[in-house]
C-alpha cells in the first residue's frame, strides 16, 4: 500500500534510535460477538489491523511501535463500561477507537471523558454520543467521531425518497434499540421540517424474525416507501417478510443495510434496497480497491463484513496517529488538542482526504456532502446514482460552510 506508507514515512524516521522504547497502546473496542452487531465489531478490529500493519511497517510513531489492545463489548452497555475501565486502568491506553452501538458507546464514552482519554467513535451513529460531551455540559470534550451520525443520515435518506423519487407517503419501521429510538426522533424531525407526516410509525424488537404485521399495517395505511432504521439482521427479516407478502415497495435505510449480514440473510429480497454510506467497497478507485484487498489479505476473509465501518476505523487511527506525532506526546489532553487542530492534509485515508476534521466546537469528521446513497445490486453495494459513481474516485472533503 505505497500511497498509505508514503503519507506517514516521517512518523517513524528515528525508529532504530529508539527501538527500546515501550509501545504506544491504543484501545480497539467493538461488538465482535454482539447480537446482530458482529459485522460492525469484526470490521472495527479488521480495519484497525490494516492500519497496524501499515504504521508499524514504517516504524510506528515517535520511534515507538503501535500496539492495539482489542476488546469485545458484545453489544452490551455494562460490558462496554467495564472494558473502558480496563483499557484505562489496566492497559494504560493513550486513546481508544471503535464502538458499533449507540447504547454501548454513550455510557462508555463518559468513562473516557472523565479520564481525559481521547475516544474516536467509528461505528455508532447516535448524534447524542458527541453532543453529550460538548460545552456547556463539559468545558472540553474528549469524544470524537470519524463516522456519520443520525442527524445527517435521515437527510440523505429522505433526499432520496422525497426529493429524488418524489414519494411522500412513507412508513417508518425501526427497532427498539437506542439506535432505532434515537433515529426515529431524527427521522420524524426531518419529516416535520419538510411538513410531511408519515403514514405509519411502528417498531420491532432486536431479534425479531417476522415483521409481517408491521408491513401489513404499512400497506393498509397507503405507504409507497418504507424507511427502515435497524441493525442488519433485523433489516433482512423486514425485506424477507415483504417478499413473502409480495409487497414491492422501495426500502431505504441507514448504513447498517450495507453490511454483509444484511445482504447474505436477505438474499434476492435485498435487491434494490438503498442505504446511506460514506464508503463503497466496490468503488473502482485505486485507494478503495487497495484497502479492500489489504483488509481481506490481513484478516484472511473473502469480504469486509461492514466496509464503511472498517474504512472509518482505519481513518480514525490515521488521524489519531497524526495527532500523536503533532503533539509529540501521549498525554490525553495534548492528543485532544492536536486532534482539534491538525495541521496536515491526509493523503492516505479512505473515506476522505481530511484537513482540520475536528475543532474545539466540532468533533464530527463527516459532513452531509460526504454521505452517498448506495444500492444493493447482485449481492453487492453499488452507487445508487451515476453522478456519485462518476465522482467516486474524487475524495469528498469536509464542508465547513
């Protein structure tokens, strides 16, 4: 991965002189075995391992190699909190990257915030994760995100359904997890802003395998499209239930519908489903292809379970590495300050070419223009719109306007 290696060559230029220094520990945490969330957790760890191979190949940072300390939160909030404390108190990590579930990230983030250990969330999308730790609640925040958030995804989803496809009779189906509940509020707020009332809002439980009743209600209420907000496995059950009912309505949802589990469990029923994403694995750009190939080789898999999360995790670690180098320190407050004022453009990241991705008042690296609509076609995620595909090789950069 020559372009990746070139970007950070300077970070390890004095490796030999300081080879005896202890490694810099960075925590990696996600739901590797979590119910309905394994795709996210495995991709967080897998993306981190691609980064690790790159950074240690060039000598690490400040003459010290990087060591990743991996933890599985199993999509359980109480375990996420316990793992957060262990990473801080036992492992002495300098920063942490990961989390796939909003309900796990929120309580764990408080632990890192109070310990002044920077956290970059790469999977969980609840808008409250970053907002909760910004002023005035806290004078400074140690919680950042390199993934999208659910204040933005509803806009992209409804742009597709309402503006581009001219559909305004919408049923909203969501799971009852914190992810689904927060998203429901954001979808309804965006619909209200557009002065549109959904024809139906119904929920289902994580783990449900038959959503026939909810879909039947959507049909009876005249829905012309279904907006889905749930994890991948439950999303698959929705489209499979629709297939049984012979209910052929457009299905549109968040990034979780781009996960391999959704595609595999849905089979042919997934075809045409649309999903808002920051990264499409099948993009023809050289950076995208190289990352995908390297991921598969290092992790010994045939596909990336959640390509978007893997890419966002890789990017988070790149940004963190640059902050470490800029701060010339492993002190949490100095790393935080560097993240808020990064002085270099990145040239080897996957989702975007970042320049000043964060500031003291903005800890979200992703803006609206960096999210595109994907579509399931022949068992893969492709661009839903030709104009997005044509721009696929052009890095989408943060819009600060």
